[in-house]
C-alpha cells in the first residue's frame, strides 16, 4: 500500500517537473511576448467583375502580415550575399517585370525565362510560373529564395538571419502572434509574402472604364477590340480572347501558340514548359499570360524573344510555326498592317498603373 502511494507521488512529481520544465523552456525564451499582437484585417478592393479573391483559411490577410511581406519582398536580406531582392526582377513600375528577356539573379547569373508580372497574381488558381509547376503563392515565394540563379539563399540560413534581426522578429510577432523568435520558419515567410502579393490588384484601365460605360475608345482601339473578341462578322476572327479572356485577360490555361517549328518532334523544344508533368503532348506549352499592362512588360513570351508588341503581332499574323500540339486557335491571321496595329492599340488600352497608388505596394525602404 505504502509503495503504491509512493509510486503515485513519484509519478505526480515527475509530471509536475515535466510541466514545469516545458513551461520554463517557453518562459525563458518568450522574448516577443511583450509586444502587442493585435492584427488588423486587410481587405482587398477587388475590381468589379473580377473573380473572388481566394484566401487560404490558414493565412488571413492582415495589415501587419502585408507589411511584413512587403519588407521581405523589397529587402536584399533574402539573397545569400544581400545584393538581390525579389524586386530586382520585379519592378513595380513595369507591372512587376524587369524589362529583360532573361532575368539576372545573384552574381549576375542569367536564367532562361522572362520575369512575370505580379499584378493580379492573387487571382491565378491554375498553377503559377510559365509552366504552372507551383500551386499557391505561399509555396511559390520560397522558390526564388533558394533558386541558385535567383536569390541563391539557403532557407535555414535566411531563417537564422531573420531571427537575429531586431526589426523582423517583432514584425513576425505582430503578423502571426508567435511568442518567441525561434518560431520564425519558412511557412511564415511564405505566408507573409503571399499576403502582400494579393494586394497588387489592377482593374481600372481605359478598357475597364469603357466596359463600365464611362468612356469611349478611339476608333483604332474599337477596331482592335472587335478583332480581339471576334465581334464583327465582316472582320477576321483574331481569336485572342479565347486564351486572353476577360476579366483578367488570361484564361490561365496552357497552350502551344506556335513559337517554334517542331513538327512531331517534341525533343526540339529548348524549354519543355508544361511538359515537366511528363505528358509528351504538353511539351512546349506555356501559360497564356495576362495582357493587362502588356505595354509595360516587354520583352514578350516565356523566353522574352519578342521585343515589341509589333513583333508579337507579326508572329500571330505570319510567323506561326508548325507543331503537332499547336493550338488550332492560333494560325497565321494574314490581316492588314492597320488591323494588326489596331489590335496593338487595343492591348495598350489595358494599361492601368493605379496599383502603384495602393498603400503598401511600393518599397518601404525608399
Ligand atoms: C532573378 C530574377 C528573379 C528574382 C530575384 C525573383 N523572381 Fe519571381 N520570377 C522571375 C522569373 C524569371 C519568373 C518566371 C519563372 C518561371 O516560369 O520559371 C518569375 C515568376 C514569379 C511568380 C509567378 C507569377 C505567375 O503569374 O505565375 C511570382 C509570384 C514571383 N516570381 C514572385 C517572386 C518573389 C516573391 C520573389 C522573391 C522571393 C521573386 N519572385 C524573385 C524572376 C525573378
Ligand atoms: C490558343 C491560345 C492563344 C491564343 C488564341 C492567343 N494567344 Fe497570345 N499567348 C498564348 C500563350 C500560351 C502565350 C505564352 C507563350 C509562351 O511564352 O511560350 C501567349 C503570349 C502572348 C503575348 C505575350 C505575353 C507576355 O507577357 O509575354 C501577347 C502580347 C499575346 N499572346 C497576344 C495575343 C493576341 C493579340 C492574340 C490574338 C491575335 C493572341 N495572343 C492569341 C496563348 C494564346
């Protein structure tokens, strides 16, 4: 009997010790607990007619989360030698592209693809990157950090840099309620950047104003509009709207738009694009990108092969190459120069830089 009581006493003592010990560990290092955690919801102003902005349940948008993501995006601390930031290849004034055919990362390393616009990126749900290889912005954000030709930074090293940082550790507390800087991890880095990316929204171009009945288009833009949307039976159907459709001016689907002459031989593609999924017929297909702000995002196509919109129109007019998986909606248009020009003018009516005026879009460091 006595032995039994003793055992129970020992057991409870050890339980108490265990709890105390765990508690000690946390109290000893709850270094951020004194900072208030009072997140304020961030509400995105979604343009009329846009799809719903899907926000993951475990990453609600807050002013604090957005601000943290903004800082991480513009801060070269994210690269191995602190020289390159996300913004080195995504300039706000170029709809977050970089004006280069192939982006340049750490130590001048050159990639093989052209940077992509981040405007309205929060609405793309069928795979990110030119080849759609990543599902969510939360996950996407970590890719350029570790990519050896982008930021080239080991994530564990970055996490240590952020833990040791006097400004960032409290910001992670304010954004995510962590009590201790040791809780900063890759998931929270991805979440913060994704929150910030979702605020970059644009839907007030001259085309949008026209669609809302507020303004008229010029004659040329109007002609381009009819060609683009196949609206006029007397004009050639340019078919553009099937892949670059409203409201985002992308269907976010993957196609071969006839850039390379490969016939039946899929091994010729320099970049296999969607083909990373292992399906031969998807080789050389890329995501149809948005045409919103297209005037600002030259050069064009996944490899930046066309310098101007006139070059792009020349491709769709007479330059379409043969490939077994070329989309049947793309074939040489053979329309007049003035009609090509009209489509270009219409595309220029899709420019809207009002996203630059959204508080928290621009760099906090300038
Ligand atoms: C060295 C230049 C470079 C840097 C640095 C860079 N990017 Fe990019 N970004 C690119 C290129 C090039 C692509 C297209 C890559 C591909 O398709 O494989 C891209 C694509 C993206 C996309 C996909 C957009 C879409 O519509 O699918 C997002 C989002 C993005 N980058 C965000 C970021 C973030 C966040 C950072 C920093 C953590 C960053 N980028 C750093 C060049 C860069
Ligand atoms: C069958 C789908 C499809 C049709 C139809 C189509 N496109 Fe595209 N478009 C794409 C794809 C896919 C890409 C990206 C290809 C790549 O980079 O390899 C693209 C790229 C572009 C680009 C370059 C975008 C950038 O950010 O680099 C422009 C501009 C463009 N298309 C305009 C048009 C116009 C104008 C028309 C009508 C004359 C049209 N497209 C018809 C699928 C299509």
